[in-house]
């Protein structure tokens, strides 16, 4: 014997959410954005949801599982947008998500192969440094590569990686780099930018930079850098382009340089530029 047909029953928001597989908070959000009409409240001041409301909630859940955005759901219910347009943009979104997943998997593989945090840098940088023994790079080296990659992208960081390879394999050059860093730290706001020691330090930086370039060339790293430029394509490699302008980076980074240190960097650049022009 079949049960008798009962009159429709309205349910509270908690029961509606449980049946649809969502949460009361999500349902309230659907009300706020106009995706789900807000039902009238009962005598107890609470919303009551009927059969049509439950059907709409179930369709919302199905579309959400497919990846359709809330805005597109609203348009679909209103029949104000062609479904092909919605599906086309959904396919683009899914393709981008697939590319992100691919990059994430590759990053996990790099982390397994070389460890953290080196494995978190781009594949281009990781590959250049992969032959160095464990511990050859300092944490500060990795920090510098991270910042360079943010400002100049994987290519810029890969070029800088050549410098750290030389520093890791040439103790004398590393010691000189440490000495220059310590000297830079003394150029605080109390130092006159036109103090003779500022110009002398810039000359020392220039000489050290040229020594690094010679070591890079002797090790054949310059040839490797040329090949990097020839074969690297950020889009084809799937690398995320995170570059920003140097000016933008300086304005956003939480540090500043004294006038003396700024002039030292400017003088170093001028000296290097002059040497490059003379050698060309």
C-alpha cells in the first residue's frame, strides 16, 4: 500500500543546507548576491525553504562542482547569457588550472630532487645550481635569488646563479665579497656621500665584479648563460612570470639605502659601464 501524499513541508536553513550538501553560511551568501531568492520568514522569524528552493540549491551545487562561477550561475538562471559563452570561459579557466597543477607537480618533483628551499625557485635556476654540493650555497644566497627572481624573472635569477656558483667554488672571491658587504654596511647616514672612502669602495666593487666575470668565463658559465637566453621561453616552459620593474621593487621592499651607499652603487655602475665601453 502506497503512503498517502503529504502536503509540502518547509524546512529551516540548517536542514536545507544539510540536504543540499552545503552550509547555512553559503546559502546566506547566495541570498546576498541574488543567486537564491530569499524566502519569507515564518512566525518564528526564521527562513523556511520549500521544494523549489531545494531544487535550486541542488542545481547550484551541481554547477559549482563543475567549476561554473557564481556570476555565471546567476546569469544561467536568468537566461541572460548564452550557455556557450559560459562554457567557453569555463574551459579557459580549467585550462589555466591544469597549467597551475602541472607547475605545482613539477615544483614538488624539484623539491624531492634538490630539497627546500632551492627547489622552490624556478626550474631554470634550480637546474643551473643542481651540480653544486649540498650546503655550498648560503641561505642568504638563496634569499638573494628569490628576490632577483621576483624582480627580474627566472632569467635574471639564472644569471645571478652564475655568480653564486663562482662564489661557492672560489673561496678568495667569497671572502672578498664578504669584506665588501661589511664595508657597505658602514656607509650609514653619518657618512658623507662625497667622502673619499665611498669612491674607493666603488672602485673595489668594480674590481671584484670584473674578477667574478673572469671566473665565470673561465668556468664556461658564460656559454651556459648564452644557451639559457637562446632556449628559454617563459610561456613554453610554464614558468610563472613574476617580474616587476626595479623601481617598483625598490619602492616596495622594506629597506632603504643611505645617501653614501646609494652613491657608492652609482659610482660602481659608472665604472663598470666605462670599462664595458672601453672594451667594446
